[in-house]
DNA sequence: TGATAAAAGTGCTATATAGCAATATAGGTT
DNA sequence: AACCTATATTGCTATATAGCACTTTTATCA
C-alpha cells in the first residue's frame, strides 16, 4: 500500500481492478468484510464505495449488498446522438456531401428533441468518451472501418449509411448506386454517345462497385461493348478527377462523354479538360454523382445524379430512434433510388448534331 | 429538526435554503464552524457538503474554503460544447464556409476531449434543451439574432464569431474584413483596373459594412473616385451573384473587374457573365471572399480572400474553454487578418495588356 | 419436514478524535 | 512599507464506535 496514494483511493483501485479481472462480477463482499480483508477501517471502505457508486461503477441495494454495475445497463439517456465519419476523410464534415447529410439529420433529430454531435476517430480517447455520452450513432460506413463500426456497436445502437456493415444485424440505409449509374449511361446514350468513359470511385466498397457495375450494365443494355481502356480507377477526389482527365487525354481516341463516380472528380475533369482547350459540353460531355450544391452553380452547371439526402437522413434517424427505444426496425436494409438531374454539362455528339 | 429527516439531509437543505435566500452568496463558514452553529458533528457537515459538491451546488478549494457555485456552473460538466447557426441560414451547416468552421472547431475540441454538437433554433424547445446539455457555445453572430445570443449567454458561456455581439462582455473572434477588401482593391488596381464593381454582403452587420468600407477605402487609397453606380447591394447568395451580374450588364459601361463580398456571389456572377458570352478573366476579372473549397476547383479557379478558418476555430475554442473553466480571457475581441489568394479569375485590363 | 425464532449480515446514520499540508492572518521588527 | 515569524484556519485523511431497520441465514422445536 503506497504512501503517496490515500487508502480510500487504493481501495477504489482495488475494487476496479477486481472488476476488470472478473474477480468481482456481481455482488461485492459486505463493507465490514472488505474492511477486514483489506486491513482498513470500515469508514474508509464506505468512502471508496460511495465514490464508485457516484461514478456509476457500483450500485447499492440497502440490506442486500453492493453490486457491480453492468456496462451499458444503467446509463442515463442523454437524448444526444452522434454522426460519425472516420478520420481518413481528410476534409471531414466540410466535405460537401457529408455536410448535406449531417445538416439533414440534425433537422430530423431536433424535431424529436435529440441533439446531434459530429465526431471522428482521430483522437481515440476522445472518440471513446464521446461514445459514452451518446444514445446512438449514425455512421458513414466503409469496409475499411469495420473494426470501428463494431466498437461503436458494442457501446451504443448504430445505423450505417452509404455502405452496409459486414455485421448484417446493423441496419443500413444506402443509395441504389447500380441503377443510378445505369440511368446515367442510358441518358448519355440517348444523346448519341457510344464512346463513354468512366471514372470509378474506390472499389473497396459496395458504393464503388455498384456504380461501376451500373456503368457496365448500362453499356451492355445499350449494346455497347465494354472497353477497359475507357475506365479510369479513381478515388472520389478532385485530384483524381484531374488525373482521370489526363488519362483520357492520353488516349488515341478520347471518349465523347465521361461519367464520374462523384461530383468532385467531375470538377477536376472539367478543370483539366478546359485547361487543355476542350469545351464542356460541346467537345465532351460530363456527368457527376451526388448533386452537391455547387454542381448547379458552376459553369457549365453539372448534370449529375442527385443523392436522396433527406430520405437517407430521415430513414437513418428513424431506424436509430427505434433501436434506442428497443423497438423493432421493420426494414433493416434500405436502398433508396437516386434521380438524374439534367443540367448543361452534356450535349449530343457531333454526329447526332450534324444529322 | 424533524425526526424523519436524517441530520445530514437537514444540513443540506439548510445550506440550499440559505443560498436561495442570498444569505450565502460566496464563501461558506468553515466546516467546523458550521458544525458548531448547527449542533451536529463535523463529519455530518462534511457528508452534507460533499453531497452538495457532487450535485454542483458548492465547490471546495482546499485550505481556502467552500464556496457557492455560481448559477451557470451548477450543472455537472458534460465536456460537450455547441456550435450555433440561426435557422435563417437556409443551407445550415452544409454551407461551405460554416462547415469548414465547424470541422475545424471539432478538431480542436476533440484534442481536449470536448464533444461538439451542431444546433440551430428552428425548434425552440429543442434549442433550449440542447443548451442545457452544453458546457458552452460558439455562435456565429449577426445583429438580427441578438436576442438569441443573449438567451444563450444566460444559460452557458458563449463566444461569438463573424460579428461582435452587442454585449461587449461576450468575447468575439472576427476577420479583419476591412483590410481584407482593401487588399483586394489594391490587387485589382495593380492589374490596371480603374472601373471596379463591388457586390456587397448584407449591410445589417459589421461584416457587410467592413467589407464595403474596405472597398471604398481601397478606391480612395488608389486615387479612384467612388462611383455608387458600381455598387450592387447583395446578400451573400448565389442568386444575388446572378442578379448583381445582371445589374452590371445593364450599365452603359461595365466595370472591368468585380469584387464580391463572398465566393457564392462570385459563382453566381461568373455563371451569368459566362452565359452572356463574357470570358472570365479576359473580359472581366472576379474576386471573391472566403476561399471555400470549390473556389480552387472551378474554371477559372477563383482569386479570393482566404478566411483564416483554423485560427478562428482555435481562438474561439480556446476562449470558450477559458470561460468554461472560469479563467480570464486575455483578448476579448480578436480581429484576424485574411489573406488574398491569387488564382486565375483575374487578369490585367486590356489597356495594360496592349501597352 | 415444515414452521418459527434467533442470529447474522447488510447498508445506513451519527458521533468523536487525531493529525497532515497548505494557506491566510496577525503581530512584530527593520 | 516590506519582510519575517508564529498562530489560526481550512479542507483532507483515517480510525473507532454505537445503534437502526431490514433481509437472509441458521438453529431449534413440534
């Protein structure tokens, strides 16, 4: 028993350690018994136990004893939920798509008197402490962060968006990316385009794979053979858009249209192609995905697939609310349709125009 | 002294009542003194006071005494702070500038184990309940929401950004908008422009007024007489940018450059001018303010004033943390410099080019 | 074997006492 | 007025003891 630690703190630590080691799992020895075992006064034991009760580690039932508090059971509801983005998304919540989702979730939450925290996992300690304060979490999910998703689920109810979690008991709200990109290919084909480039998103996720698969299915549906040289492997960033355009510029025969797996890559492609003297859409048509706010504000205004932001937010919040209230969630996995918004970044091919 | 109430509860109630009646406003008598006055044991007094400390009613300073906890500090700290935007900002947290600020604040807060809630005031009840959960608030301030700012201040510590509050005891972190726009005018003049249009922000705030004043001062500094026909009264929105460009198009002689009070209006102006066959920057140069992310991604990349997002967030968080911890805030009102970022939306006037 | 009484266990309230480290106050000196 | 010393104040840690109301366990008796 160290001289520098008060005895009552020593007893607190002793109890906490015994709980951690599963030596104490439910009922503690009586206060007088414990005092005798540890060789301290009864009042010292009482002081330690009172502190641990205040901290929520233990609870007392008069005349019956003192018990270990189960992990999740006794926490008070805070009516605060969290929106989680992992820290590999460098721009974090300032990313145009995620800030739209976050804004929409906050509106639905506020109507039900829930406050909304935004948090990430750059600081592990802060991440854990924030989780402890929440009734539940809506998380943007990627396969690469499955461990984090599991950790969240072990602490509070969780609903995922964008990609399903590997653990299929976690409800998910995603976009029907496949049919959205089939739609884009159909529209581009309706303008007469046959040589259609594609900038993929990250293929480590269902989002990336589904958008690419939709492109491929759209080609075959329009009797266009798949040509792998018309595919640039991107990663959703503006910089990838620039590099993708460079790649297509390097081809002997450029595509007459490019479908991008998101708007940021479309912006990068427009920048590089314009710099190289190409006119959008007269020389080459561009389609994006997400319909971030500036998509309608740039020159030319971008034709893009509009993600159903409000629907995603509403379904995610409602599913989470049910989990928090221990109610059954009717539709565990929801795939929402996305709509193509036609603006000025696409035009008919020169051949169709000449005819 | 009632038989049915334990003595320590009686002492707790006695202290709380004395606080309520203002008989105790700051320092309590010593524990031994109190025990004597109330005719109970010293240990009983200690037990009562410890409970009131746990409840946040009192706080103790070893060797100095026990004190009444001021009203605001009554609650247990949640280590959760809020970022407030009033609901008249339709795009809410998805606005490019505000989401950057919010993202930056979250990073500083997480490092200090504070969680960050985003909230608005569309739902009054939710607004009040959220306030109750927070240790403090960083609020984007406008003169039109002074009543809301006061309400926040009456509940928790508050720091404002963007505009100072009318209540000068509230710390503020703002941008030096005046010198930022002087800078823009200087730069435009250095390119040979003498006919310089200006799209104001909202003039109901210091931000709006300072940016306009900086434009005017910049003109006089460069010996250019102020011409009120070269001023369009805007409101920071993309739509105002379109209308502003329409206004300048309607003039007999258009300006050769336009300085916009923010980037969204610059986007609108570029859109309308391009539609009307003008080339940016060859026919007319454009300057924005804020340096939102897409400013660098559009064609042409926008020359704009970069708001010191991280500095604002850092100072705001640090000031708020001090308020929460009852420490003095050294610099109550901070005006941070903003830097002009030169990209592709400006060029020399045709006259300078010909020479 | 079942019922009842006694004993033991349990957290709770209350008091008394001693001594520690740090700070504040009072008094005296230069 | 500034400095030093002694004393008082302050919350803190720790121990000991007594007895209460209630519940659980054990022992005893029919």
